[in-house]
């Protein structure tokens, strides 16, 4: 058999026939992964250590675009806090599969890492990729500071401002669930643990309060908050849910259920209240940035 190089390889077989092998971009296609089971089964969630390792390397490959930096500055974060918390933009100048290829070439396995999934290749087989809708990533950390998931703050908010980097279970991807985020300030001044809604809101509140702030994915997603509180071993928490709980029954119910569960565990539960002058100050983060007086009752 003779092989000649060109735009594609010419292979002369022993019987004199010539076969052609077209070049494929290295690292993009996964040979032998074109079976239906690749696209019909949800991958089991990878361990927290593996998720942390992949996400940290992933974020190192990304930049934070000016428009996203300006949004974070507008929200009240400093350049120092923006860098410390590790926000990065979803890339819009390089194809997502090429970033996945770099991660794989570094010896990282994307199986079971929420947000990554396989797409069919026109060459046959499949390749790893991710949704690249314009947004910026917000790392969701556990009590030990490990990145357990990523949330996205979307540029186009038609279908919602915040979306978890997750899903595509029919294409070898997996769900991250609704993990609570643990935000830690650069310096702790308040030993109480505060609880609010949303990872980014928790990051901002932690900076201004000088306290550990747990961000639930939403008022109804209070259950993942409880083990994080227990992990910290705190005796007192302050719930600082949005002030629309006075008119939003879902928020009010979530707060009641969380408070009841924590009280059963022997934890003292208090509530943060403030007088919002507008709907823009309904969240603890905006209230703190605006300099409103926060009372704990």
C-alpha cells in the first residue's frame, strides 16, 4: 500500500485500486462515537473535583468583554472583585468546539461536566461543544470554593436574564441541578451567614456586607442551601430575599420553608428588611449599593 500526501491522502491498495482519505481537523471529531447511544443517554454528573478542574481551565481560556465588565461595574463591583470572582464572557470570536478541543488536549475529560455536550459531525462521529449564546459566566462555588457549576447572565433577556450552563441530556450532556452558591468576601467582618437569591447577587452582597452570603438559584430552590449552611457550622443566618416577597407568594413561601427547616436544625434565623424606593432596589445587592439602611429583625 502506498500513501501520497495532498489536499487528501491517496491510498493505493494491494489490488491496485485507489482510495481517498479526506483530512479532518484534529481533535474535533471523536472516532467511533457516532452510535445512537451517545446522543440518547444523559451522562452521570462528574465529581465536584473534576467539575472544578475543568471549569477553572475552561475559564482561563476565556476573556471578559468590555460590555460585560461595564455591567459588573454598574452593579457595584470593583475591578478587584470582578477579577477575584472569575467572571468571563461566553466567547464570540472562536468556535466553541475549538475550546473543547484545547481542554481535551490538556488531558481533561468533559464527560459529566454540565454545559458540555456532543454534536454530530458532518464527517461522521461527534465532537464536544457548548452553547455559545452571548452572555457572561458566573462561577457557582461550594463551601470549599470549588466551582461546581456555571451560571450565565444572558445578553438577550427575552427568555430570562440568568440561565445555568447545563442540560443537553439527549446529546451526552447532563444537568447540574440547582446548586447554591457560596460567596466569600475578601475580608470577613460579619460572622453571620446571609442568604439571598442568585449567585451574582450573593457576590455583590458579600462584598458590601463583609460576610459569607449563600445565593440560592431562586426562592423555590432553598433545599440546596441547607447543606451549605451546615457545612459552615454557623449558629445564625440572615435571610435577605427580594422585597417583592410582600407581593410574590412564591418568594414568600420559599422563605418560610427555608426558615422552618433551619430552625428545626437549631439555627437562629433572622431577616433583613429595607425600604426600597423603587423596584430597582428590591434586591439586597442593589439596596446595599444604593446605601439603603438594612435592618436585621
